[in-house]
C-alpha cells in the first residue's frame, strides 16, 4: 500500500532506462525495440494472477485467458525474433565458406 | 506458514531485464542480452505460477500453449522486411493483455482511490495502444491505405474523444460503482486509438511505433501500481522510457516535433504538386551504370524503404561484393529514419550478410560524400532530398539528409518518377550528374551484378 515507494521505483527505473537506451548503437534499434516490446509482455504476470485465482468469476476467467494468450504471443514472438535478428549481425564475412 | 520465494525471484527478474538492456548496447554482447531477458521472463512466469493465490492452472496452461503456438510462427516465419508489422501486432497483443487484466481487476473488486486511478490509466493506455497498433499494422501491411487520411476538425474531434474518455475515467475513480460508464470509457479509448493513427503517414511509422511501444510499457507500469507489483513497475518503466527516447531520436532525425508527427497529417498536401510538368532527366541502362560503377574508386549505397519493398537486399550485397572484389571501396549510408522502424535498414542488410562495420551512420558518412565517386540510391527519396536544406517552404525543411548530392555521380534506382512518401518532388533527380536507373530495385541490381560479373574477365 506504499505508493510513494512505488513512485520512487518508477522514477529510478525510468532514469535507468533512459541512460541504458541512449547507449544503444543505432545499428541495433530494431532489435532493441523488439526486445523492449518483449519485456513489456511482463503483463503476463498480471494475466496469470487473474486467471489462476481460486473463485474467479467467468468474466475474470475469460478475460484472463485471453490476456494470458495475448501476452504469451507477445512474449514468445518478441524474444524469438530479437534473437533471430541478432544472429544475423556479423562483423566480417565469416572465414569458413 | 510457508515461506514465499516469489519476491526474491521477481527481484532477480528485474535485474535480468536491466542487464538485458545494458548488454543490448553493442552487437558483441547483444545476444547475451536477449538470453538474459528471456531468463528474466522465465523467472517472472515461474515465480507467479508458484504464488499461493494461483490455484487454477488449466486456463493458464491453455493460454500459455495457445500464445506460444501463435507466437512461434509469428517470429520464425515473418520475412525480415516485415519486422515493423510484426512489432506492431505483437505490441497490440501486449497492450490488449494489459487492458483486459485491468478490466478483469476492475469488475473483480471495484477498487477505490489510488488503485482505481492506476487501473483507469492502465486500461486507457492499453485499449488505445491496442487499436492504434492494429491500425499501424494495417498501414504497414498495406491492408489500409498508408497515406494519411485527414478531415476537417480532425484534431479537435480526436482530442475531444480523448478528453471525454479521460473525464469518464476520472468519474470512475470517484464512483467505481457506476459500472455502466466503464464500457463507454473502453469504447472511447478504442476509438481514439483508431483515430490517432488515421492521419499518420507511413513515413512517420518509425516514430509512432516507438511511441506506442512506450505506451504499452506505461500501461504495464500502471498495472504494477494497481497490483502493487514492483517488477511490473520496473519492466514497464524500462519499456516506457526506451520507447519514448527512441521516438525522440526519430523526431530529431526528421527535424519535427512530436505534435507535428501526431497531428500534422504529414504528406497529404503535396500530392497535387507533383507531376505537373515533366522535367527532363538523364537515365542510364544497366550496361552504362555498371561501367561507371566498375570504374569508380568509392561507392556509397544509400538504401531506403524501396529496397525493403523490392526485397533487393541480397542482390545489393552481391553488387557490393563484386565491386569490393574489383577494388572499389563500398560503404552503406544509413539514415536514422530510412524504412518503417528505427534501424530497419540495418536488420535487412545484416540479413543479407553485409558486415555491420560497413553500415555507416549519417553523421559519419556525410563528410565523405564530396569525395565519393558514386552515390547509389536504392529506394530512398526524402532522406536524400536537398530541398530539406535549400527550400525553407518544403515540408521536410530542416530535416537532416544524407548528402548524396555532393558526390561526383548520383545513381537512383527507382520504378518511375512518382514522388516519395511525403509526396515531395526531389531536385536531386534533375541534377546534371544524376543518372536515373528505372526499374525494379531487385531486377536492376541483378542486371548490374551480371554486367560487372561478365566484364570482369
């Protein structure tokens, strides 16, 4: 119930985010966006809490189920495509060929 | 009685996300960053499943399986040219999840005060980002017309709708028991998301996608406040600030303000101006162009969205290889807003196996342009338009451009003389040292490769 504490966490994380992102090379802006997009799927936590509750109403269950599905889609595709992209970034033509 | 492990796991997960972003800064460590991010997310999911409030697993399992079944093909089968669309649709999913959780939470406990405020913010941002991302997807996929659609009083209507949604949201905070207001609030948020994207042209998508990314993060953040969950606050804030800073970078790269991108209706005014008088241009055949390229000492290739549309990146790499073999110094010049999302060109060229140290940013290459023998422009237009520097009345006035006009010879591979996305005519095409190479980017590059290959021996 301590909202003040939450705001401090938010402020620190936001500043940290600014500092970290500023250092990212423009070369990697697309993978960076898909990575942060994948991290935003952290809402899956809330979705699991809603769907897994003991005496949830049908409404909660249905909304929770859709939310888990949507968040998982975001999560899985976000991380996989980020990795797929980064695999392609090479410094020089590989020696073996 | 039982000791809870989930807070510790959440803490580790938050640390993983921070490290993931830190390692993302350089190509050498970036894959480690993704793996760390994945690990963090796994910790977060496992920790949540272990919480004692979570007792009913069937629906969760079904959702996780179904979501993975959609997510895996979405990530693995999408061609790299479609990365912006994939990001938009994935963003829509994330935002929808966040909005629905907020809705479920609202009907579950009809909370008061601060929690309700956080829920209202979460659902407002979630629903509007959902429809806005779907619209962005439609425009990028060209299911919807990608030119801006504007009507009179559009901005007033849009802001009015947002205003009413905010007022209704505020009234819900004061009187959460008025459940009949909630669906109206949701509808307005969904509607605003649609209307917000309608006036935005395809060329502004890099900024908009970054901004929507930020909204999705802030929505997750608001959920963190509503559920009193620090992990959500941290992950949401990281995403929110990342999207925000990227959209600022994009705006700067176009010398435009946020307001101008969001409310400007950019690119629909000039359509009538173009094509009034046919001015003479010099064009060249593949043979002629190949001869010039083969004799050059330095070539700078400038890719744009047209390269992505034509899927020409592999042929371009072949051309770069064959020129390099003949002793030509080949580099790629990357404009920050080339393509439909930040860094779009880099990903496509990396896919075609172009080593990333050949991809040069605008500030670093512009100094070399005057000493460059040939600037080869492939499917780019506005980002090389000297009107940005010379014509204060141009809609792109002040936008930093790649100084292709300074090079000794300019070659432009283009389908025809139609104007670029912003609908602005390009002086560059009419310069004496410019050769227009008319044709499909992929086919034309292929014939260049063939010419150079046969000349070689």
